[in-house]
């Protein structure tokens, strides 16, 4: 069977995403040293025992790379999934309820959209602390307005379909119509949107770590590594280039996968 371009795009995105996730999940098992273990000279060049050299304090760059992905990937996924669940629920209920509740939800979403995402997250973290649950919740809030508006729009479109009107005329309970007639028909576009949210979330969390508002040293984190070692970029570039490349590959993989799935879904709907 001929491999279509969209299939190659989905597979390429999935491959990149899985590779980075494997590095993040299995990396701590393979790391030769602890994150705060100083084993070489500051900004030391690559050596037989340290193929990526040493960072600004003398820690093994390879070990910190292997140890630093789990926090970024875990926080990214949790924030995006939380935004998807909360946004889909609020958007669907707003569309289904209509009137005052719908207008109130749209107004709140517009207010949140007016704030730059990074500024909102940094403000919340600087005031309330940098705990992981708070970072996840704050990043999810920044992703919430787009998800709410998408879920509301999709729900309004499905509500105009004949089978929903028929279910209403037959006297089915609202809960059954919402969960059995509407939810299955908005799930796929929302899952495609999840891929885009993962990309935004990864970039936002990496930026927070770079600015010093994410994971605190001496813990390892890819964004924090860029912040710590950018001063020695000309001397020892691997401490910066490798985490940057992994963050970029994760964002690219997820975005490519989401775009490919979106095209596939659109093609399937056209064929129907």
C-alpha cells in the first residue's frame, strides 16, 4: 500500500515525540551521575567519561540531560491535559446552557486572552511559589480560553445536527444527549487541539525554567540548563545546544503529529 504524505507526517511526528519522551522517562535510569554531582572542570570539554563535557559547575552534561527531561515532559502533559478536560467541560456546558452562562464564559475567556501567557504565569509563580502543581495549574489556565472557545464552537455546530434534534424530541435526558450524542462528535478535534497545546505548554514551561521561575537548582531541567550555561556557550556549547535541541524536537514532534492527525480527520470527514 502506498504511504501517503499525511501518513508520513503522522509517523514522523509520533517518532520524534516518542524518542524525546523515552529520553525523558528512561533517562534517569541511564544517567551515570547524580544531577548535583561535580565530576569535572567547569565548562570542561567532552572527555571519554563525559561525551557532552561538563557544565558551568563541573557536572556531567549528559547526566543532567538524561535527568532533566522528566520534569519538563510531565509538567507539559499534565498542564495540557488539565486544560483540555476543564476547557472542554466549560465550553460544552456553556454552549448547551446558552444565554447568560454562555456570555459570562465568553467574557472570562476574552479577559484571560488579553493577558500575555508568560506574564500571567510569571506573576502567579512569583506571588504563590514555584511548586509543580501550581505551575501546572497556572499554565493550564493560560491554555484554557482557546480550549473553551473551541469546545463551545464545536458543541454549537453539533447541536444543530438532526440527530441531536431528534434526541431532544424523543425526550432523552440532557445528560444522555450531551455525553452520547455531542461528546463523541467533538472529541477528535479536541484531541488534535491537545497536540497544539502540548507545543505551547512545552515552550512556556521551558521559558519559565530559563527565566528562573521553574525547577530550582540543583535539580536538572532542560530549560534551566540553558539558563545556567548560556554564559559559556562559546566555550562549551553542548550544555546549551543539547537541551535546546531536545525541547525543539519535542515541540516539533508534537506539532507535526497534531497537524497530521488534523489533516487525516478532515479527510475522513470529507469521505463521509
